[in-house]
C-alpha cells in the first residue's frame, strides 16, 4: 500500500507538533506584582516571536513596578512619597500620566477614589498588626493628609502640599500595567491578544474575547461567577475577597473610604468593563467605595463603561446587578443566575 506524500507530511506534523516557525495561538505566564500569575496570550505568533513577546512583557511589568509600586523602596512613587511636603522634579511620564488619570477619577467620583489614601492604608495596616482598631484621633490625623487637591502636577514636577502625604497607586496601577503591556505587544505587531493578571484583563485586536469573571466566593463553589464576551478593552474586578485584614475578629476590606477613614463594607465585588484597563481599575475601586446606588449612578453617566456588581443580601445570599447592555454578553454560572437585576 502506498501512502500519499501529503498524508505523510500531515502525519509528521501531527506527531511532531507545529514547527517553530509556524504561527498559532500562544499562551505563557510568569509571576509578578506580589506573586500573582500574569498571563499573556497572542494569536498568529511563531513560537520564537512569542518567546520574545513573553520576555518583553515580563521585563516591562517589572520596570513598571519600579515606577508604581510602594512596596519597592526605590520606586518612582516611593521617591515622591519620601519628599513629604515638597516637589519632586523630572517625574517619569508614566507616573505623570497615571496621576492625571487618578485625579480625573477622584473628581468624577467625588473623592471616593483617591490615591492620596496612603496614610489611611498605613493606619489600618498598623491596626491589623497590633490587633486593635485605629483611634479616632489617629484617623482624623491621617485624613488631614488626604486629598488629591493637595497634589500639584506642573509639567514633569509633582508637589505634595501637606506634610507626610503618601500616594498609593494600588487602585489603578495594575490596570495601567496591563494596558501598557497590551500596547507593547501591539507595537511588536501582535494583531490580537490579551494580558491578564489575577483575573483583570487588557484585550486587544478584532473579534470577541471570552473573559472569566472571578467568583467572589471561590472555594465554596466554581472558580468563576460566569463568563463575559467582550470586544477589545479592559475588564477589572475589585472585591472584598481579594485582600483584607482581620482586627478583633472582624474582616476589614483593603479599600478605604477616604472621606470617612473607614474600610468599605457592602459590595462583594465590582467588575468594570470599558475601553481600557486603567480606567476600569480606578472605576472598580471607586464603585466599591461609592456603594451600589451611587456606583450605578456613576457608571450610567459614563457612555463607554459597564459594570457587574455583586451585593450581599440580608439573608446572606447574593444579588448580581449588571448594566443592561451586558445582558447578552454575560453568562452567569449556577446559583449566580438566581438573583440578577439590571440597571
Ligand atoms: P483595587 O483592588 O483595584 O480595588 O485596589 C485596592 C487598592 O487600592 C488598595 O489595596 C489600596 O492600595 C488602594 N486603595 C484603597 N482605598 C482606595 C481608595 N479609596 N482610592 C484609591 N485607592 C485606594
Ligand atoms: Mg482598582
């Protein structure tokens, strides 16, 4: 029996797998930003090009942590914070850009989102370490050092107008890094792909992307609340399940209302879908602070943004509130389907 040559070649490819020069959907990951997996997906890439994409994204993420992370002592943001009251000159353009976005969302959310929240973050971290709630006196003192209106941006200079102010970009930096990584891939001629970190996503290119929405109660049931089909853009979730501290037996969110000085209660998770991950990140944090009613008001006032809000009900079950424009795109799993409301 003679086997046709083409069949032999196909068989060889199946056995050996695609050649290094062949293009296809590629996926890889690395750990960053405090040990979370960062996943990179690129379509129509050869194995060699994708290896380069992945290492370029990894270097980029680390370089941005050197700018944005308050956990890195020598970062750009730590340098501004170490000045205390006063000006830092020649601040990197990436830092100027993110501070301008942060100011925009601070104003749009009436101060619910505010990256000057650092003194309150420190106060609650210290409280968690010591196991006692912060005193009213310490809370008032911390709050006197908060407010985006005390941050001046002039050209490439950033000035803090009060003593002991501390900027914390934790509510917006991950989104900005995801957007930057997606842009980098685009510049390297990846036509379609995504970058994901801890469930937050920046996707780019034509066609639909299916994004898993994190289940705020994972562990007790399936790891996803559902899936969302979106065009390119950002999907970012803030949740009380992610990071929190326990003081005197009670759980406190890592998101703090800058206006009251108290960690937020109420919403279990907020997912924002929009044209980019930076703004979606800031908005998800802002809505977590604003609560359901004011949060919905804010999202409805913004044409390009949609949200999914999970709220804990009095009977300890949950209601999933979502923008009506997401009805067709969102497919909820299991019991999350039981109580849904649209806005
Ligand atoms: P996210 O997980 O994006 O909601 O961001 C939460 C992080 O943002 C916290 O860990 C803090 O670093 C920071 N943060 C907390 N409260 C606020 C707030 N009201 N505005 C801006 N950033 C905040
Ligand atoms: Mg955020």
